[in-house]
C-alpha cells in the first residue's frame, strides 16, 4: 500500500511537471512565426509557469479523488513546491522576454503578487519551512497576531486574481493571440481550471456537514478536547486516521475551515473527538468556544485508514508518534483492534501523556505493545524495541524533525522507504 502511494505521488509530479505543458509547447513549436523564434525559450518558460500555476489552483480545491490516492498533505506539498518552481520560471520569462506598455504592466503585476504570496505562504501557510528554520518560526510567531488564519486564507486567494491577469497578459500579445491552436488550448486550460475552482466554491458550503459542540475542555495546560455531536449519516463520512476541516459559522475569526486530526473512531463512538494544541491564533480562540455552539465540518481526508485496512492480517504495524502528532494514532488504535500494533509514544519531559485511560486499556490487549517515554527515544532504545523486518509497515506522526529522524533510523537499519509513511500535517 505504501509502495503504491509513493508511485501515485511520483505519477502526479510527472503528470504536472511534464505532461500538462506539452500540448501548449507543441502548439508553440508548430505555430510560432519565424520572426519570434529567438524568443521561444522565454515564451516556453512563461507557458510552463502558467500551466503549473493552473495546476496549483486546481490542487487548492482539495479534490477528493486525489486525496484518497495520495493524501492531502502530499497534495499540499506538491501545491507548495510547484508554486515555487512556477515562480522561478516566471522570473526567467521576464528576463528572457522583455515587454512594454500594458503587456509589461500586467506581467509585472502578476509576478510581484506571486512573489509576495509565496514568501508570505512560506511563513504562514506552510509548516514545511518554519518547522525546519528556527528564525522563520520566530518571525511567524511574532507576526501571527497581525496575520491571523482568516487573513492568510484570503490573501492566498489573490493567486486567482494574479493568474487571471496572466491570461490577459498573454491575450495582449498580438502574435500569440492569433495562433489558433495555441490560444484555443490556453483558453481551454484556463476555463477548465477556473470552472473547477468555481465549482469548488459553490459546493464547499453545501458539502460541509452541521454539528454542535457537545463538550469542550482543557485536558492538559495547552491541549483542548473538543467533542462534536452530529447525525450518524455525517459521522459515516469520517474514518479513523482522518482529519476534518472545522469551522464556526457564527464566530468571527473562526469562519474559515481549519484542519484537525480525529482522535477517535466516530462511527463507533457516535461523535467526533478532536485533541487540539492551542498554539496559533485560530486554536487559541477556540478556548473561548462553549458547549452547544454550532459548527460545520468537512468529510474526512487522509489515507491512513485505507493504508491500514489493506495490510495483511498477520502484518505488524509500527506506530512512531510524538507530541500532539499522535492524535490520528489514537483513532487508529481504537478501530483496528484485530491488528497487531506496536505504539511508540514520546512527549516532552514537562508534558503529560494524553488519553491515559485508553493507553492502559490498550497496554493490556494481547496484540498491542506500548512504549511510552518522556523525552525522545534514543537510537539504542529504538534498535532494542522496534521490530525491524521487511514484512512490517512503519507509520510516523509528530514534529517534522522527529519524523525525519525516525525515517533515517529505519532506513539505516534495513527498512525500505516503501515501508515507511508519514504525513507532513503542518499547515
């Protein structure tokens, strides 16, 4: 299952990076007048950048068919990296194909908007960067009081405006507008992308399911437990290991959906339980929410449930978790009682373990082996206790530095990348 997941992610990269731009590049090759052949490199750079930005917009719609194949975290990683690649090609296009008048103005407008948004997104919409660069994390924390979650979401939508202006930029170039096949394909790509985005906006509110806060309280100094009551038909749309997008339609500042991992098996429990660390502006505001507050939530996203469901009956599953990142593992352990699992759970020395009663229950189960520790597991401890063989699968969930360290340890001890999976759930 993990092997096929990596294959699907690589296939998505191949499709976007190479296959999507090919029809436009072919049209330019066939139709571009000989007078402008010297600008072909700059034109091609701009076309590839535009195609990739259209793909970025489509990925922003969180297509469910793609989520079930590669998972939303990997989809968002492609979304972010592709934006950076497109920006680099856009700057190359600017210097290889200089222009003037409205052509230059429209192109520069889009380029500067893209540049500003990508720099902004590295700090406020992508945990990949801030989790690796300490100074970036400090800058983000310092500015979060100004650039709140809802502000960030709306600023990010300026990508739509900038991309439309790029289309106008191309339309203003006479010798490109008169190329029939090229301009037909360019317009078709643009219409299909924006139609999918318009459809996403249209159905987003309609597809969100209603619920109400049943219980909300702190179970640790910075950990908020939120229990959502919802119709059983809605609970069937969320599986263990999933995360949902939660919003509070009646509360200013909490209206934009925010992703949270599910901490239980909603179908079995009859409710959705979330364990949320109150570290950002959005999550800190949650502390003011009271019981009986109306909420809306999305269908479940994620691949963990299907990944575990497709394992062989005798196949061992090793869960390596740390901090608040272990939350999806709680739901997995609650549902798949018949699976043999090893659960390694570490926290900071000043913290307390979550779900202590459930941990005691699982520790007594015959097919559960738990290792709990304050402080990170050392390499010697992992070598002694982690089953290391080719038939097991290894799921990691926690801070990015921990994820990478555990992955490196497993690979160093003969475990292949096809046996390892972790979600970069840090947005």
